[in-house]
C-alpha cells in the first residue's frame, strides 16, 4: 500500500514538471519565431492564461528592437482529461 502511494506521488510530480513546459523564443527561418507553452490547467477549458503569457513574451521580444508582433500561426489546445492546455505561437517582428 505504501509503495503504491509513493509511486503515485512520484508519477504526479513528474507529470507536473513535464506539463509546465515553455520553449522560450525559438528562432525559425526568415525572421520567424516560435514560442510554445503548456500549463497543467485544472479542469476542462481553453488556455487563456498561457496564451496571454505567450503574447506578452513575444511582445517583449519584439519591443526590444522597436517592432511589433505579427501573428503568423496560433495553435491552441484546450485542457482535458489527462491533457494540459497548450499554446504554440509562430510570429514575426514587424515595424510599428
């Protein structure tokens, strides 16, 4: 019984650490960038919080060069049973 409890706690801890993933700003090609975020959102629903975080990070990145974010592609995955909410944002920094 104690081993099962310990194993369950270890598995949940691992899932929590893996679920809180963030790529940061990743350069792609042709001045295109990618940022992906995953959150262990409780319950079912859209990834509203991490979507805002992704855009805030992208805006900070572009603002450093006096530019603005242009969204090229936004993919959102709602949280669900055994699935974390996720956002993937491809963007480019363009003149304001």
